[in-house]
């Protein structure tokens, strides 16, 4: 049965701000405290979705999370009305309010890990929400993400939405540390699960630490019912992590048979690539590794431009296209590597450079903003919400953003009760537009 890849992009939320909360994310640290523009950020993301729709691709959207997350503040002992709690939290601990106000759920590559039905022994799509245990501001996303995924993928005949990986020490960062190689989206493939360390490793985790635990990757691969030989586990390079590669999608990206990566992506990289070749050969195809060497593109240039945080998409008319941030075009050696790939007469034939600067300044590029779900037509028809978008639905979302999102937001303004009201009005309209029902706590009040 023919399958296509659906890119579910995260819609940026009304509290998009530069809190600098993500340890090891160099762009987030560099821009901490700057003035953000939530309206522009959301419109840039919607423009990316519109571009992919215009290219003939199948596009979905996931809604923002409710922020500031008052439920978390109540669990900490804050009392009163929601507005009073936000104001009190802002006075008591600005850094706490910044954490519960983060719009980081926009980066849906961290929402979950997904295995298509063609890979799973039970013939269902498997989704495991990420526990994001490494950082507090992201760990509070899991509950809402689970609700959203359960609303969309409710039909248990076609979908299995698992609980997040248990135990905080088993940190799981979702699809940002997961790749897939296959002859096509419709055929069985090999899934690559990337980790930084064992959860039981006491030393040697580097200056930034490692977010993904090997044990978490193993739990997800096992729960997704992948057959023997269907999963390869690999350790991310500690050198890369220390250079700012906090997720594997900052140093590699795949699509069907193609895998773009830096030569310093993995520990014992030759062993990893040989394991992938062997697993792919068992399924009757050969992967196409397009490796950037340190001599032609340093780790620092790769991280600064977010070259590998791009999307590779298969066009309905044939061939593949790269979806890249404009920062790659502005980085001479990153642009030269892309030009080399395009000139190689391989399957990648186009490069599209998009302005996502609001997201990029917080450390998230095109690949961060999307969750890939390979689906058949029957599976798409079984989804339980109106999250697939066309030009008209994108326009409707743009209208909500222009009406309710601010074009300027300082960290100090997160305590403004008016921002809470504005955000909830926007989120209520977004959830209705997407047919998701009451997915937020405030909708049950």
C-alpha cells in the first residue's frame, strides 16, 4: 500500500520568548533576554507549511501548548486565580515563570518518536511521546502532547500511542534523535536510534551533558514492535555534543535511502555506518551516505548554520528537495556543501531556503519544527482531528495569529495577566479550527 510522509509542524505559541533555558543550545544562550516577536515567529512557521503544501506535499499541524502552564505552578503550591498565580510566580521567581511560559513545544521533532506501520510487526503506526526529562521547561510538555496525539491518533486499529518512557533518568528526546532509511516511504525500513550515554554512566558526559539515554532508545524501539534487524542504536559523538549538537537532528538528516551527516556525528562512525549498510542490505537496498568532512565544513559551521537541521522531502513528481534555513545560504561553506550535493546528480535536486529566524534564534530550525509520520491513505482517513492543512486552513490560522499574538514580548512581560488571557483565547480558537476538542486544562474550567 502506498504511503506518504506527513510533516506535522508545530505552530509557535503566543508566549514565544528568548528565555535561554536550553542548556547546550548555543543559539538559545546567545539570544537570551532579547525581545521576541511571537506573531512573526508563528507566521514564519505557517509560511513554511504553506511552501510545502504548494510543493504538493502532505502537511499537518500540531497546536501550541497552554502557557504559562498554571497547572504546574499549582502543583508547586501557588494558589489563587490563574491570573493571581502567574503574577505571584513572576514576583517570587522570574526564572520559574520563564520555564513554565516556554513555547518550546513548537519544536515537534521532540514531541514523540514515530515508527510507521510498515516497520512494525503488528502493522500499526507507533508513537511514543517524549518524556523530555533532561530539562524542566520541556518535561512539562509530555502530558499535553499525549492528549494531542491521542486525540489525533485515537483509532487503535491503526495507531498505538504509548506512554512516555518511564523514569526521569531514562531521558528521551523524541524524533530529534531518530532517523529512518528505506527504499521508499511505502517499504519497510531501518530505524536509527541515537543516544548520548547510558543512563547509568556516571562520568564523561561532557560540558553540556547528554539528553538522550541509551536505555530510553531501547525502550522505544522495543515498544514499537520493530523486528530483529529493524533498529540500529548508535552513540552520538561527544565531541559533537560539546560543540552544541544537543540533538542528532543538528548533525544528520535522512529521507528514504539518503542520509546527510557530518563526519563527526557519531562515536566510532565507521562501525555505525557499516551497521546501517548491513541492516539495509538485509532489506535489499543500499543507503546513500552524503558526508560532510571537517575540512569542508567544521562542526562550528554546521551548528551555526543548522545545515543538518534541514528537511529532506520527496516531491510527488519525483526527486527530493532540501528545506533549509536562510542561515545556510548565508554561510559560504555550508552553502558550498549544499551545492555539492545538488551537483552530484543524486536524488536531491532542489534547495529551498526559508526565513525562520525567530525560531532559529532560539535554536530550532526546519527539522526541529516538524514531526514526520509516514502514513497510508487509509491511516490518514482514520485520524480523529482536522489537523491536516491546506491553503485555506493555513490562512485561518494566520488570521488567529495576527489577531491575538503580540509582535513584541519581553521576559518581564510573561507575568502580565493580559498575556495569559490573550494566549488562551488564541489557543481556544486554534483547537476549534483543528477539531481537537478540549485538550487544554483551561477549557475544562
